[in-house]
C-alpha cells in the first residue's frame, strides 16, 4: 500500500496534542480497533509498544517509537503477525497557543492478502475518524 498522509488543524495546544499521542495505554478507550496496548520498554527518547488490534483480523505487533517532544513521534515495526511494514509519524506544529497543525503519516504493507477495497476503507474512512478521536482526546487534556 502506498504511504498516506493527512494534515488537520486541532483546536488544542501543542502540549495537549502531544500528550494525547503518547498516552498509548489509553488508546483502547478512544481509538477504534485498538484492543490492548502494552509498553514493553521505555526511555526518555524511545518506547517499545505492543499493540493488539482488530482490523482485518485480531493481530498483535510491536513498534519502536522515537519521541520528539513536543514536535511529534515516529515509529517503525519491530515484529508482528499482520504487517510486513508499519512505519509512520505524527508531526506537530504550533499555530497559536490554542491551535496545532497535526500531520499523520503512515506506510504499511500486510503479510496477508488485503483486497484493495479493504485497504481503501481503512485509509479513507478510518484515518479521518482516528484523527477526530485524537482531536477530541487532545481537547480534553488541560
């Protein structure tokens, strides 16, 4: 699947947006399809995060996350049963004290055959919904 990117403006301070993004353990509460998150390893600049998701099927994978507070994060796949490739980023740019330009980029390739229709649905429908979920979460952080 080709890389996708989406940019939105969140009505929330950059610190709140960043806090929402790095609150991995809360993802099951507000990100559709995420069933469980475990932090396997944590340092000041890196995390190893295990996801259990229900997308095409229930799958588990591990990513290594690089932190760049408050400008965003990036990640790459370490292991998993669904993806051959899963890398991406969140880039944050402060527009004003209460507005942040948020860019989400993703490049994935599946180990299993994924019909183009399913992949397109994941990208065209799920990505905007996910961005809305993070926007709502960021606005709730004071």
